[in-house]
C-alpha cells in the first residue's frame, strides 16, 4: 500500500494528486515547527472571534479551545512532535485538532487564511525571541561593565589605523563595546515596541467577521498572556499590506546584522590583543582550543567563529531582501523562504551572546606587557604638543612640527627623549626641560589632562 500523505488544507479542485517530489520541495514544516506555539495563539483568538460572531456554538468553541490547549501544553512541555509529512505547521496543527475533535476541526479554519496566520505567527515569534535576545544582550552588557570596573585604574595603548596612537584608560576601550552593544539593545527594544500581531486580513481581502470580535478576542488572549499592545494598532487597516508585510523581519535581521558587526569587531580586537605580538590580554582558557599538532597553541576559536558567523548573518539579511525584491502584491509563496534566515540569525546570535557574557568575565590584562609598550615615546607625542599649545601658548601647528622634529632627532641620534639633557631640549623650545619631559611623558599625566570626557560608568539594568 502507498504511504499515506498527510492531509492537506486544500485540494478540492484538483484531480491529480500532488507530485511527491514537488510536495517535499514545497514543505516548510521542517523549519516552521518553531512557530507552533504562536500558531496556537492565532487559533485561540480565532476560535473566540468565530464564537462571538455566531459561526460556532459555545460548545464547539469549548471543544476547540480544549484541543488547542492540549496541544499548547505539549508544546510548552517540550513534548510536541511535528508531523514530517505535513505541508506546514498550520496544516499539522489543523490535523492534530481534527484527531482530537473529529470533523468539528473543519470549522477551525473558517474565514481565515494561512497567509494571515503566518504573519501573525512570525510577529509573535519576533516578539518572544526579541525579548530573549534582549535578556542575553543585557548579560553581555553587564559583563562589559564588570570588566571595565574591575580594571578601573588600568591603562592600555589606543590605536588608530592599527598604529599606536595614545594611551587610554582600559575602561574607555572596553566601554566602547558597551556603548555599541547598548545601541543594539535600544534598536531591538524600539523595534519590539512597533510589533503588533494583527488578525482579520484573510487571504488578502479581509473576512466577514467584525473588527470588534477580533479586537475583543485578541484583547482577552493578550491579557491572559500579560501582554500589552495598542489594540488599534493590531487591527488590520489594509489586508493586502498585512499579508505581504515582511519588513518587520528585514528590520530584525538588519538590527541583528549591526549587532553581529559589533560582535565581530570585538572578537577581532580580542584575537589581536591576545597574540604574542600584542600580548595585552589573556583569554579564558576554557573557551580556547589547542592544536592537534603544535603543543604550545591556545587558539581563540570562539572569537574566530563569532567573526566567521558574520558572513551568515549578513547573508541572511541579504537573502531576505533579495527574496522580497519586486514581489507583486499580495502573498506569494516566495515569502515562505523568509523563515530560515530569520531562525538562523536569531539562533546563532543567541548562542554567541550566551557564551560571550561568560567569555568576557574570563579576560585578564597583561599589565607587564602593557607597561613595556608604554616605554614607546611616540605614545606621548600628542600630549607633548598639547602641552606646548596649552601651557606655552604655542600655535598647535608649530608645536606639532616641533615634537615631530624632536622625535626624528631622537631616532637619528638614537637617544631617548626621556634621556635628553636640558641643553639638548632647549634647542627645540626654551620651555622644554628634562623635568617637563618627565612630567608629560607619563601614562597617568596623559589621562589626567583629558577633561573633555565624562567617564562615569553608567548603570545598566534591563
Ligand atoms: N507555509 C506558508 C509560508 O510560510 C504559509 C502560507 C501559505 N499560504 C499559501 N497560500 N500557500 O509562507
């Protein structure tokens, strides 16, 4: 006997059964099973609206809600098993309800379309997963604050063009990543504030159920879930737009691409600073790997993978943008392909953040090596020029030129500026003495004279 295909949600007008290979090709159940919980929410609201409008009786409503509740319970317990033969999650749940309540289940799909269901499900997914992303991101932000506080009085070399530039407090460095990621946090939080799942779009033209019924049903469900949305925003204003709207996914994928860009920059810096060449920081051993051949290796694989995943996360955004380009109104099956990029970005970034929060707490500074770098006199050149401009009232361009010449002289004569006698220094400027050099070419001096920045560490609570 031929293997029975799962029951479809359409088919009345077809004489021929669907081609097997095509059926496989068109399925989304293997990834959209992740939406099961939200699909149930859609049905719970829908059943309530159907009853309010007299499409189903109170008894039928009760039976359907019970069946849906049972499936939701399975999902919540992590025991839900999707049927691989089903076309998608909507079909699967419909069939599961039918198994529980028989033909009454055929009323479940009255006056609604999967086109409208899928947008609702995806919005709810974004709301839930977005919140999880925020929680994880806030752990990373806490860790960065912790690292900055722990090394409050430590200094480090700051770079521009990856060339040594000026000495900076380590916390300025670590907090730079805090502020980047804090903007990502705000970006995602703002995005979540705009999301509102809507019902009643039908396939593209609306449904015979009154707005008020959807509104009341939605309100009831949201109260049960302790969610607050602006209900007006949740009403369908234009059904064509509602069923073909995917910009909210593009928006989340964009926010995640920016977040990933920041994570990759952080990863790259840590990789670089932990090399023997820089050697400013030590990475936590429990997040590094060794080499099967070279016994001495301690490789920063976690950071490399974070850097590497950037390709995937950018690709997910581009993939969806390209899929949506030029699509005619309203729903098109192309849109089914929005899910894998969405799930992939959300899942990869959640994993990265989970590990990153703990990774950061394992970073330690290699103060000896950092202090060795501070012997480089070039690191004080800017402050020396600023000293001449501020205290000796020299035009800065001249001071800049003078310090440049002093450094050149020191290199040519192979004598450190710190070791030059007053007689040699005064040739450059009468105000330059060994004592001045000693005062200015000091890591703590260069930090003390910077007055333009408020360095108070922010408090961050999610
Ligand atoms: N699996 C479909 C998707 O994700 C659900 C919507 C199907 N609608 C349709 N008219 N075939 O887009």
